[in-house]
């Protein structure tokens, strides 16, 4: 018999939000300061619908957050940073220009007829032109300007040529749409080419202005510059997605992420390791690239608004830092592309991911970066770098002194072992089935191996390690070097 009262209580099957991935979404519909958002309601309030249509950046977040029905993870992404920039436009570029408006000549030492002088433009030692006085010294502004007719100087490869206008004006214009060195609004006359005998042109005898040039940039490069400017304010994010899907933008953003990993030389010079990874989507079946720090997914043009890149991150991203294959996953809310077998093969060859169906099973193929390496392998290597750095700082912050001895070296090396063992537990580093240990090797130096210079500067000899990554396409090893200065703990 049916009951008169039925109460159904449904608990969220994934109550624990994943907040481990630092994700930045970039909107290009208007300026908005970077902020952290933890709900779709917050995002909608900050980026409201326009003419009844939700903004693309909101749809990105929505696709990322709403993966509860198909993700295999035990948590969901519930935190992103979002920043807003004005729509990126084409910057036509400009030439650098130095302008001089002369008045009545006034010198501490008057100009002499039949004499050569050297004029320094803008206070720069390279910006020097020679002027030759005729049979009579100039007494008016137009005559002063005529001294510079045909004059040129070169700064950092940019050639500035003078044009003389009416009324005593001279305009030096660079020959390149680019910025060069800054110049001060000054003009100085010298009696010798060594610029040691200043004859004192009065400040009241001229007015100078300088406008540096700008390189011509496409809208995609404008967006990249906006992101780089943001990094000066907030660089605490790892994954990057934007609301721009055009070919130029996808390629430029992939190149930006590729350049974010510092070289050993840059690290040695003090550059912080703030590497990035870019996820993008494309409707171009012929888009090609070769970037390790980006993953691209193909969708048909009419389905770009499903934001497959964000859905893909939301579906698999919560596993991070655990290494799981990004292949065989089914992001919620994206449509199977209407493409031929030949086109699918072309996408595979180009290392572009796409939703496919085989034997009535739908999933993303192949879970690779744009260079063919698996996504989890690249992100796993990034995690090792981050984890090792954090382990090392933990050691320094929790030990009053790390001595310059074998004991101190071993303590520092424990950061390497700790990070690599953690990577084994997370399936990032391969496990040897016979020994049941991670496949990695660490060479810890001894105090006796330190050079005199290293000991004097309390610089440890390098700790060198290598490890076999579990998911690597080519079975390659990743190698690393830990270089530590113990001076602050002496």
C-alpha cells in the first residue's frame, strides 16, 4: 500500500571540493581585478549575463564545476581565480620620435661661423649628430633647425632621421615600429666629438619632447602581455584557461605556457619557478603545434560554447596531484564531434584531443599534451618540482641549523627522497614490480667532495637525481638537480 508521506533526502555524492589545483580563468570582456571564486553564483554576479546570454567565462566555470555525474574523482573543483581584461585589439605600433622646437639661439659660448659642433640628443651618448656652421652663425629658430637637415643617429639598431619643419622645428623619427632606449627631453651642443666641451645651450632656447615607440602586436600578443603584467601582481596559479578560442590565441597561449618553465641558467640567476600549463579548445581540424605545457581539445564550431577544455579540466583535474590518465575520461556536457575517421586520425597525429566513440563507449582520446607526451606525465613532473621545493623549505623552516656537514647534506637530501617517494605514492614515478620500490636514483654528495669555493660560500655540491615517470609515452626518465646554499643557516 502506498504511503501518504514520502520524504526523500539526497546527499551530494561528492561533498569534498578539490581545491588543490590553482586555476586561472581569463575573461576578455572588460577589466576586473583578479579574485577567487568558490561558487557559480559568485561568478555570475561578477560576470552577469549579457542580453540574456551567460558570458563565456561563466560558461567555462560552469562546465568545470558541473562534472559530478561523469567524473571518476571523489571530489569536484570548487575554486578558481578569474581576472578580466579589456577585449584585446590590434596594436598598429608606433615609431619613436624626438622633437625639438627651437627659439632664439642662446649659448654661453656663441656659435662660430665655419665651425663644426656635436649635438647630443636626449642625453644619450649614442645619440650624437654633427652640425656644420656656414659662413654666418644662426640667429633665428628656423636657422637653428636647418643645422639638422639630413642628420641621423642610431640607437640599438633603430635609425633616427631628422626632418626640418617651418618655424624652427626638428623631428627625429626612428625607422622601426619598436621601443628603444629612453631619452630625456634635452639637447646639448659640444665643441668636440669627445663631448667634453659643452658650450651651454640655454634651456629657454628650445623645447624637446620624446615619445618612445611600440612594436606592432596582434590581439593575441596583447592578451599575452596582459597576462604577463598580471604576473607582477599575482602569479600564484598553475592552470590557465581563457575565453578566446581563435587559432592565434590558442597558439600564443601555448607558447606562453611553454616559456614559463625557467632554464637552469635562469634559476641560477634567481628567476622563480612559476611554470604554467594551458588548456585550450579549437574548432580547426588543421591546427598544429608542438608544445609540452599545453593540452588542446577539438570540438565542432557549433559546440564551442560547451567549453570542452574547462569540462575536461573539471572532470580529471580533481585527481591532481595523483597521476591518472586523461584518456578514457568522459567530460560531462560535451558533444561528440561530427568528423570522419580520417579527420580523427589527423587529430591524433597532431596530438589534439577529441571525444570519440568506440564500441559504443565514449571517451576523450588520447589525453596528451600538444607535443604528444601524456598530460599526467607533464603535470606529474611539475608536481615533483613543486613538492621538492616545498619539502626543502619545510626543512629550513623547522630546523634551527642545517650544518655544512654530511649530516646536514643528508638532511637536505631528505627533501629529494621525500618528494620522490611521494611521487611514487601518487603513481607519478614508476614502481619496480620486483622490489616494490620507486624507480629513481639520488646521488647525495659528501662534505669532502665540496670545493674550497663551495665550502667558503656554504654552497652544497649538487644533489643529482633521476626517475622513471609512470605514464611517459616514450618511457623516458626525468632528471633533476637540487642546488642549495646553506649560508643562511650557518
